[in-house]
């Protein structure tokens, strides 16, 4: 049986127990040395990304100024966002090739192919809203300051962003509607024409001189400044029921948004004046739908 000297046994034990610490020390030293080896590449990649970021800002400003001259601010904002995303993605991949020289162009293109599929599934709703927004600003079914109604929401268009269209309601709320909903859902553009028609229903008891009452209402409503004379306001006999003669007062106005509510208030006040002056007997309270702005 081979017997080791006592001193040899101690040296062997020190070597065995010290080897893990030496291994960790060697690994840390290799990482530290590798960092300094890669430092020029890291600095070059950082400078390239900074230059790319500055270039995207210049491109966005150029696109914005170009579209602003053609009154297409929303299109400029969307194109600027898309250009920024594409340029930064390309330069990030180039920077990765600089930092990691082992990465070949084929690896970059394969990453783009696989990554685009993964991103498409992960950000399907975001991309759907983005492309819908691009189609909206290109086709321009509406413009800024138009009053639209979609999915029960109605308000004045403020702007079209990459994800949603921002509208402002008559009571001052701001609503963000996804572009995909606006593009696919039924859309009402209340300001597609320069004027809009409003109406007010009322019920007059039978046995009164409607041949003089109705023209008096038309004349009083036509005298209002914000009511158009062409086409002129009209008063129609809608139907006759047990509660009396159902009448519709219709008028046209160029007022938009909250101003339409004010015009309606003036019209109702003018009708009330005729009712009081001629002592018209009304029957019941008609069901009036709230005005949309």
C-alpha cells in the first residue's frame, strides 16, 4: 500500500479545496478582460445608435413639415412613427452585429424573419390599429374638427394617433377610440355637409286654428340669426291621434357641437313665445330625444 507523506497530503487537500475559488477567479478575470476587448465595439454600437436616433428625429421633422404644408398632420405623425420604428430596428440589429462579430448577416435576416412572425402574433391588436390608422389618414373619411359618431360615442375629432383616434365630446370629455373600430364599425360623420337639420316635436290640441299657428311658428323660427333661410324652416303635421295633432318643427343650421344646443334652445324659446301669444293649447308632453352634437 502506497503511503503519502504528511506534507504531501496537506498540499493535495489545499489544491482540491482551493480549485473552485481559483476557477471562479479565472472566470471573472476572463469576463473582465473580455469586457475591455469588446469595449471599442460597445462604444461604436452606442455611437451608431445615437446617430440613428438623431437621424430619426430629422426624418420625423422633415415628414411633419412636408405633410403639414398639405394639411395632413395626422398622416405625418403616423409615417414618422413607422419610420422611427423601422430605422431603429435595423440599426439595433446592426449594432448587435458590431458588438458580437460572430453574428453574420444571415443570422440577422433570420432573426428578422422569425421576429416579425412573433411580433405579429404578440402585437396583433397594436399593428391592426396602426394599419387602420394609416388607412384612415390616407383615405380621410373625416378631418380634424369634424363631428363623428361611432359605437355610441360622439364628439369632435382632435387627432388620429398610431393606436387610436381622439375625440372631444360636447361635455368636455376626451375619448380614445381604437382605429380598428373606427375603420370597421359604422361611422356617422355629422359634419359631412356644411349644415345639419334639427327638429322639435309638439302636440297641439284639436279644434284650434292651425292654419295661422303653424305659419306663425315658421316665421318666428326663420327670424333667428343662426337658423338658415335656405333651406327654410318648416312645420309639418305628422299625425293625428287621440291626444291631438302631432307637429314637427324642422330647421337647418350651420352651428356645430355645443352651438347646436344653443340654437335649439333659441328655437324652442321662439316656439314658446308663439304658444303664449296665441294661447295655443298643447296636449301632454311629447317624447323628445336628446340632441346629438
